[in-house]
C-alpha cells in the first residue's frame, strides 16, 4: 500500500506537472518550449504581445518571487523584474534561459518540500495571501502563460510553413 502523501508533496506534484510534464491539461511549460529556436522565442508578435522569450523570463521571475516569499521576502517585483528584457537573443542565451527556468522550478520545489502542512493556511507574509494560495497562484500563473506560449508557437510555426 502506498503511503499517504503530505499536502506539500501533492502541491509539488502539481508544480512539477505544470512546469516539467504530465499535466492533465496538456503540455507543461518545458514541454511546450521543446523545438522552439532562439529566433522563434525572440520573435515579436505583430499585435505587440510579449515574445515567448519574454514570457519565459516572466514565468521564471514569479517562480523566484514565490520562493523569495516563502523565505520571508515580500518580493514586490518592479516592472523590469516582472517583465525582464531580453538581453541577447542567440541560441546559447536561449539555452541558458531554459536552464534558469528549470533551476527556478527546482528551487521552488525544494522550498515547498521543507514546509509543514500545518503552515499552508497561514499568510505567506503578514497582509498577503496564504502559503497555499501563493504557491497555487505560481502554478496557475505558469499554466496561464504556458497557454500563451502554445498559441504563439502555433502561430510562429504556421507563419514559417506558409
């Protein structure tokens, strides 16, 4: 018989599914990024929407903000931190961005696993939402942007096959 999972382990399972794979809804963030080149990731949409690259940096920023909040930092992101600029858009930089996103995921996962289930309903920081809501917010945020990336990827692929 399988041991009963702690709630934080269930939350980590959902985080892993959102970022790494086996999500119920379809491809997770890292799965959607497969096959996207640096040029495609940096491509600006004609309607002024953020590029895939910018969205990935934004997802990473909020995974890190959630981790910081778990450590007691309010992590109020500036506009530049919220939507970091793409410094250089070459293949090596794109690979570094994806590795950095995976590291942010790993760091948040590790921090969540250190939590006691009894702390989940407490405010993450005084005056802010609960630990539970904050972590699930980071997961939901990642999935929301995964959908945007999927649409942009499809649009980019369609433009390049016509």
